[in-house]
C-alpha cells in the first residue's frame, strides 16, 4: 500500500478537474452508482449519485480547488482520502467558496479494477489551534 497515496491523490485530482470543467462523462465514470455526498451542515444534507452528478453540471459549480496536507490510507479494496481544500464554487450563482475539510472513500472495482468514489463528506475545518494541540496531547505513540 506504499504506492496508494499517489494513486488516490491522482484520482482525487481527476475527479475534481472533471467537476471544475463540467466533464460529466469522466465525473460519472469516477463516481460509484451508490455514491453519497454528505454536507456537514445543521442539519446535515445528503445527495445521492444521480442528484450530485446533475448538480455538478448545472447548479453546484466548481471553478477551482487546491488541496492542503493530504492523508490517504488503504483497507484492501477501499481507501480513505482526507485533506483541507480551498474551494472556489457557486451554487445557483451564489458564492460558496472557502476552505472545507473533505473526507472521501474510494473503492476499487473487482471487474474493471478501477477506483470509484463512493462517499464524500464536506465540512468546515476547525479553526482553533488549541483543538489540534489538545488532540495531539492524547497521542500515546509520541
């Protein structure tokens, strides 16, 4: 699994570029039919694959993105990708840009052996530095 990070990071960039360029064909090819987009709002909001693919081409539009520190971990045919991301986007013409925390779950298909995203969770990152410091203080391996 040492080679997993560059593979999954490449898939992430392909997925995000397909969204930004409104390449519906590539976005659909990289998105599982049982995909869910979970927005960490109050209350949480969920889009299924069909709703997401339609919104990504018509109403929820990405202009650009930039990943920060990247984390990836493999679990056999599954992988988790997480990062802070600077997103330039609009929904129905209204600015939805800003920094988000994104956690994606990818699954490698058995037949085609290609990776497909099955879940994306978007939320706002914690801004208080003391939170990260407090969590690090709990780490037993330090």
